[in-house]
């Protein structure tokens, strides 16, 4: 399914990667970037990452870090340069915008001191990171690659964080400028590629390399009994959501599902995550006196796999917005790798993958009754749960293995450098 076939030998490269998120943060951008860079370093390439101190999504600096002008650490062979930014929680427009914009000058200045780079990659969704990558490419006279994780600013308009108007139109002009200036655009979904082509970006420079999963880490395993006991979920089927709890994610609908199924003693709901809506969800659970659901804070990446192992059914939710038909939440790959059937409420690209894999059930976005019916269908069909789980594992092993996808992206970077000469 990956639209990138570049069969030529790779040479040693020095890759400069600019990203707003990086471990120990555990969101999808941080995970993808780290896992790709790790594989490139293991393949003999030099990788320097410029990022900020870990603070997502609460806007609080992680323990052990300080928001300094410039600091260096090494993570499994990756040189990580952390620069100062204005730090704010992942909510609110003005302060969050300052957070985004502040990374740009800090990253540009830090990049000046990185020697002998061959290519610079900037990753969205916030494209001031990509703006910085473009400026650095001009200063360093090296190719610039735009990794497109989200159609921005459309996505912030879709969740109501900004309204259509002059600022959005200006951002759209910057967005198109960056697409045109990039030597290559690496899009995470096929719908993103279609969007860009429809807006005049040459198809020949767009490569689709979706998210994936490390199959060695995410693999079927027994339920961790200690976690089951701690939740009070013994002899129950656990229905989980793991990930960001933001304005776009419609996780409040899961709480409504738990309320509707409060009398069904076969089931327990679990939400693991953090974000702008997390406190509101906790308040909903308390105000409705729900005892069949737990809302827990985000856990370190190395512990996430235990909560996937705990889960019998996995929920993937987003708001009912046309733009979200173009996205593929990376959590579906982790659930499928763990042989956990999915209830998918994201139409479009996500639905297509889940249905093609025969790894879950699609329900219309924000449809509480539909989710209830889908959960009951799976509860009544243990064989269906097992078969969908096995289908999912087989499908991601064929199409979304992180090792293969990292190699595909590396080959794009090699081609860009080769084309320069």
C-alpha cells in the first residue's frame, strides 16, 4: 500500500530532523519520528533532531528537564538538541500559537551550529516547524522535505480552535508555499496526497508513507492481572481508548456509552490519555456516578503496551468533521498488532483500513447508540473478537510494519540527495 518504490543503494547521510514532539513525549508524532530516526541510526546514518523540552500535552516541563536556550542529549545514537520555546498547555489559541511560533527562531538558530547536513526534514501538524526547516535548507543549501502529518490550518478550523478569516487564509498561503518549495512531501495518508494534487502540487513529489507499528513491541500477550485487579475489572471485558484527549477526539462520547451501558456487568471502560478535555471527562464520570469506567492519565510509552494487552475491544474516535475522513489515527495499528478488535468511528481512510483488514466494526462518528450496539455485538460473539484480532495482526504485518516504512522514508531522502547532484 505504500506508494514509494525506489530500488537503489543507500549512502551514508546526515539527516537533520525538526519536530515539535519527541520522546519522552508519547504522542504519535514523537513516536514516529523517534522510531524512524532510531532505525536510520542503526543503519549507519547520522541523525540530529532539534526539538523542544518535553511538555506535551499539559504544557508542563517533564521531570528531569529544564526549558533552557540550548541543551544536548543522546538517545540510542540520535543526537537530540533541545531549544527554548514558550510553553503552554494544548488548549487556547493565543498561548498555544506563541508556543508554536517560538520554536521557529530557536530551531533556526540551533540549526546553524549543526555541521555537514545532507537534508533537512520538518514535520507538521504545526507548520512553523516546517517553516523553520525551509529556512534552514536555504541557509545550509540542502534539500528540504515536508513530512505532512495533518492538513493544517484546516484541522484547527475543523475543531473550532480558529474561525475562517484572514489569519487562516494567510496560513494557507504559507502552507502552499512550503509544499511548492519542498523537494519532497511525505504524506501520511492517501487522502492528503489527493488534497495536495487537487491544489496544484505535482504528484511526482508526493510520497505516501503512513504510520505503522513496531511488531516486536506490540504483540499479543496475556492480560496483566495486576492491572486488571487495580481497575476492579476482574471477569469483565475491557473496552479501551488510549491516546490524546483533545477537542478533536470525541472521547466524551465514550463516557456517554459507559453511561448507557452502566447496567451491563460484563464490561468495563478505560480511558488512558491526556489533553484539553481530560479534566472535563473526569468531571462527567464523577457527576454521573459511573462505576464502570476509569479515566487515567497518560502512561510512559514502555507501559502503554500493558494497557493494550488489558484491552478486549479498542475504541478509535474523532469528531464528525469531513476533514477527519482524511486521517489515519496511528493507534489503530497498535491495536491491530495486539490482536484487539476495533470499533472505529472515523470515516474515510481509517474506516477503509479497518474494514479492508476485517479487523473491526465501523460506527458513524459520535454515534453513541451505534457504539453500544457494536460493543454488544462483540460481547455476544467471542469467535468474532478472536477472528478480527487475528485479521488485524496479519494485516499490519503485511502493510504497516515500522521497519519497512522507515526504510521507505530513508529511500526518499536518498533520492532527494541524489537528485541534487
